[in-house]
């Protein structure tokens, strides 16, 4: 199968040699390939993921700081493969780009959580074949359980670190990968990266300390009160940059970065103010 670039030039498939008359440079130009010694540009997966969470909830087409060059490379690759119109190559990973990326994932055979438009390592690497390399890859890790609830290993590691920072054990009320378990969750727990923690027995100070700790390690976390919905006091936490997040949870991460509360009323964030980081950023800063 011949892949066509934006300019219409045919690109040689991976693993095949193309023999054409003319100079080596002309041949490379004709097939759209790079010289073997030329390094591919790098797409920073951490930055692309953050943009994919944040950009769709923005009121405009603002570019997430640092993510523009990587997102642009992804968009150009989607255009070349026929999944995105060229007018949307702007470095903003908005709803159109997310929809295009979801179509790319489905073309690879992914379904469900693997085809929400949030780039995973495998689909991003495949998209970048002969176009870009992938730096700082992010994976959710293996499926596991914590306190009897389903999680992935990345989320469990984050909870364990936040527990140390908070100085008090967390009691899990709801885990991840739990579609339909609690209708009041509105689908946020359908995928990975999410947890609800008991806060009824905590003092006001302990509640603030817990939410602060969760945010410090990379969770979008909020204290939920009975006045906000049909639920008891609890802490709702969503792991930023988790590639297994449901669409509803992805939107909550974007709302967190926009300074909102992650609820349907989209009110201002009333939680403790900390520097927003992902788990990977936290680990680098801690080192």
C-alpha cells in the first residue's frame, strides 16, 4: 500500500526498497523518505497527552504551552494519512484533532478505551512511522487491584506517594475500570486513572492535606460534599496524562487545568492551589 504525503508524493512503505533512476537525493525526494543518517523530529508524548486533555475544553484554540510543535507533527501525520483536513494543523489538540485521532486508532483495530482520541504509545508510534520518533512515552502500566478495587499500576503508585505526603492512609470507595457501578459518577470511572476516597471520617485539615497531596503527585483532585450531589463526603481524583481515561474523565482533567471544579456546573475550582504537574513531572522534580 502506498502512503501519500500532503503534497501528493508517494511514500515508500516501511521495509521496502525503491529503485528509481536518478541521483540519491532525487530518489529520496521522490519517495518522501529521509536519508538514513537524518534524525526524525521527536514528538513529546507527555506534552501531546496534556494538550489532548486540556485543549478540547478551552473556549478558544489556545495552544498548550510547550505542546505546539509536537501536536503539529501529530496533526501533519493525520493529514498525510487522510484523517484530518490540513486547515486544522495548528498545534491545538482540539475536538477535531481528537476525533481524527480516534478514527486513526479505530483504523488500527482499537476499540473502547483504546479509541477515545487520547494518544497511546502504540498508536502514536505507528502514526509516526518514517515521520517522527516518540520521546517521553507514557503508559498506564498493568491492571491490578488496590484495597480490592481495580486500578492500573501507575495510579496505584501515585496513590501510594500521595498517601506518604498526606501522612494518612487513604480508604478507597471506588476504583477505576468500573463502568456502570455508580451512576452518579457520570462515566468518569469507566476507564483507568480514577479513584474516589472516603473523606467522611477526616477533619477539615486532613481533607485539605489529602487533596493537596493528590494534586502534588499529578491528580486532578477535588473534595466533594453532599451539597454538590447525591453522595457523601469524598475525594474524587483523576490521574492526569493517564492514557486509559474515559472521555468524561479526560474532560475533568481539562477542567482542572482550566481552574474549574470538574462538575457539570463548571464552577471555579475551590481546592488548594498547587503547581499542576503530571506524575512523570513530579518524579523528575523529586529526583
